[in-house]
C-alpha cells in the first residue's frame, strides 16, 4: 500500500490510538479527591463511577465500531470516535453536577471505542501471521508505559489547573493522536472490500457466540477477570488516600506497580506455547484465589500500618499481573472457534465482557467503607467465579467433537 509511514511510526500511531483508553482511566485517578469535594462530599463512593461509567461507554461502543469500520472504512470511524471523545472531554469541563460529569464520561468512553477497536482492525488490514504478532508486541510495549505515567501526568495537570486541567489533557492528547493518524496513515480498507452494516448479521453473530459453550464460558471467565481489574482500579486511589494516607505518593506507587506487572505479558508469551492458554489461566486464577484470601484474612485479623500497606501493594501487583496472564488468553480462547466471523465476534466478545465486568465492579465500588476489605472480598468472589467458569470450560472442551 502506497504512502504508508515507516514501521516504527506505524507502531507509534497505533499505540497512541489504543493508549487513549488507559490514559482516560488512569490519569483520572488523582482527580477523585477534588471531584469528591466538589460534587459528592456526602457520598464519596459515587465519584468512583467516573471510572466505571467510562468503561461502560467503551464496552457499548465496542459492539458497533468494528462493524461500522467494515462498512464505512477505518479512518472515518476512528476520526468520528476521536471527535466524540474530544467533544465529551470539553463538555466535562463545564459540568456543574456529578450527573453531567458522568454523562460526559460515558460519551467519552463511547468515542474512545473507535480508536481502540479500529486500530486493531488496521493492523489486521496491513499485517498477518508472525508480522502481525510482531507489530502487536511492539504496540503493547509502548501501551504498557501509559498506565505507569498517566497518574503522574494527571497529578501534574491537577497542580496546574485542578481537575478541569485533566480533561483539557484528555482533549489535547486525542487531538494530537487523531491529527497524526489523519495526516500520516492512509485508508487501509479499500472500498471493494467493505461490507455493509447489517443489524441482522450482528444479531446472528451474537446468537452464534452465545450458543457456543466454549466461547460462552470464555466470555464469562473474561468478564469476571475484567471485573477484578476494574474493581481494583476504581477503588485503589481512595484506599491509598483515605485508608493509608498516601495520596501524594499514589501516582508513584501506581506507576511502579504498572511497570512491574507488565512483565506478565512477556512471561505469558514465553509460556503459552508450551503450557496452553486454558492451563495458564486456570493456574493464575488458582494463585489469585490464594492471594486474595490471604489479603482478606490479613485485614480481618487486624494487620495494620506499614505491614498492611506492604501486603496491599504486593496484592495489588498480583491483581494487575493476573490481568496480563488471563485476559489475552481468554480472548484468544473465545475467538478460536469464531474465525469465520472474526470481526463481528471480536466486537461482541469485547462488548459483552466489558459491560458485564462494569456491572460487577460498580457494586464493589459503592460498598467501599474506607478500608480495603470490601474490594478484597469483591475481587476474591470474582476470581472464584472465574475459576469455576474455567472448570466448566475444561469440561466443555472435552465434550467438543474431534474434527
């Protein structure tokens, strides 16, 4: 394809498009205390919804952005999504109530689904097989740096202009990445290869996804694993602030843990060909049940001070590490039988898992009582449910006819 940028520039563009999600979530965390003081001092837990409502919008947007890009081309959908994200970020700056802010965050998530999903489709348009795997590896290396620096950047923006400055940062980031994408990357889906958007096909694909036992159980396990991650992310800043009194150092701890946890992707890549996806996920979830049970018992039996903080940091690291060892494998397990409808299936699987995880994470956030105990119990229940789903998945695989 003519006029393509160099491979290095292409990787950077795709990484920045996908990083919109991580930046919009993690840079928001240091602003939660200010948002609580301004919008909901009587009920601080409601403010944590600014994280989960964004993910809800993203999950719903995921359902349609892939098929829309198949029908209208990649660039229009990416740019339309970025436009909605930017407009919603600017609307949030004008919010005078928590409800208005949450509505803006929902539409930010809806818009962010465009760059997130379609960027992966663009990679599939241009690369296949090992070439695609190599590109995605480079993208993930850049992508994993964003959660490490986003809270620090968010904290600095707050120093400069309060919580409003964080939303200015979101808008500016998307303006820069969308402009870079628009100027440097040509349309990668020729008109002759486009497929019309048809609601009937989306319904048929959804039915096929939901009736395949292995796919269905992979989605259930993925939903609970996502829920554990979202439960931690939406509660972690209040825990550092309210319980441990370490709000000032939170961005540093979060960044260090994100960097340490990113090693999960490298470990998974090294083990998955030898051990297999299902066994890796089952082993990681079994370990997480042990880690989370230990965390619940330490809190319940009165461990406190520096010892409890150290235990919490270690446990938080395991939860983030678990995400790196499970989510990609579960998505691959769900996609494996759906190769004939890969694009539609990817959108459906991503939407179902994300929206379901938000529904499971919101109650955990609302139960926050100033201690880590509710989130520890919530995550323990979620990973137990994911592990049960994996046991059912093993039986479903065994029952599949050999072809």
